[in-house]
C-alpha cells in the first residue's frame, strides 16, 4: 500500500475586515482587501 503524501501547511492571514486569522486558501480578495469568507459574503451582498 502506498502512503499518502503529507498534508500541505498553509499560512494564516488576517482578515482586513474583522481581523480574524484565516487559512490563506480560505480567503477571498475584494477591492484590494483580503477577507475571510463570512466577511466577503457580507460585503459582496451590499
């Protein structure tokens, strides 16, 4: 049996709206800001 490859460790970045640390791959860019998904959803719906 072949061993799975090791998990990639991603950097945490701070959401520019709420300040919460979020895994880099779980952020969205909006108007030049890096946002967590909940903040992105709130801002995009305005």
